[in-house]
């Protein structure tokens, strides 16, 4: 298959969507593909809807994998109880101050909190520094749960839970991740 885009919009659309569905391309690679495509074929509303659907499906699959790796999620009431907090507002304040890792879902109301961040009735010491570096909950979760070659496929999450002094290593890696 040629790397040049054709003048056949249907073929080009099919190629772009196949790239999205089949390969894990970097943002830069995808930007190059889309820049070339959009130069030849300005998008229509139908194209945009199809692209959003493909991206959403891929995002949903990725979220499912992250959730499997993260383990149990707690709702606001459950985490408040475990932390000994009096109200939902107290939980919200911790989340807003980047002291508690939270994720939300497009189709559900409220926030959810991975249980791994708790050590008894306290938040693990490395959570707030991690969230200062990677503030988006889903991004932080992806960073924590990704398998690493240097750990024989284990994640930073597994490593830091099994060996708490590895938190410094985790935070150093988070610095590199965001830079």
C-alpha cells in the first residue's frame, strides 16, 4: 500500500480509520496522517461523527483495561467512610487540592476513587506528589498501571505497592513522563 494519500476520499477515510483501529500510533504520527488527509479532503459532519465514534470505542476499551489493572473503585461515600471524613464535600476538597486520585465516567454521575491509593484509613504518601505531576486522573491511572519492561511487565503501581520505598523512583519517572 502506498504511503501517499489518493484522491479517492472513500479510500482515504477507510485507510485513516484502519490506522486508528489497528495501530497504536503516536500523536505526532496521527497528526501527520490527518494533516495530509485534511489538505486533500476537508471533513464533513458525517466524517466527524464516524471519527468520534472510532475514538470513543478505542477510549472505552482502553479505560476497561486501566480499570482491570487498577482494581476496586470506591464511590464518594465509600472513600469518605474509609478516610473517616464527615462529608462528600471533604472528599471533593481533597480531590480538588490534588490529594486524592479520582476518575469520572461520561455516562455516570460522580467521581470514583481507586482503592489502591489507600493505606488503611489514609491516602498513601506518594499520591499527592504524583497528582502534582500528572493531575488528570485517567492519565495518572494510565501511568501507574502500564506494564514496564524494566519491571518484567509489572507496573509502577505493582512495584510501589509491593515495595513502598520505590515511590521516589515512581515520582522521578512521573517527572520524565510529563516533560
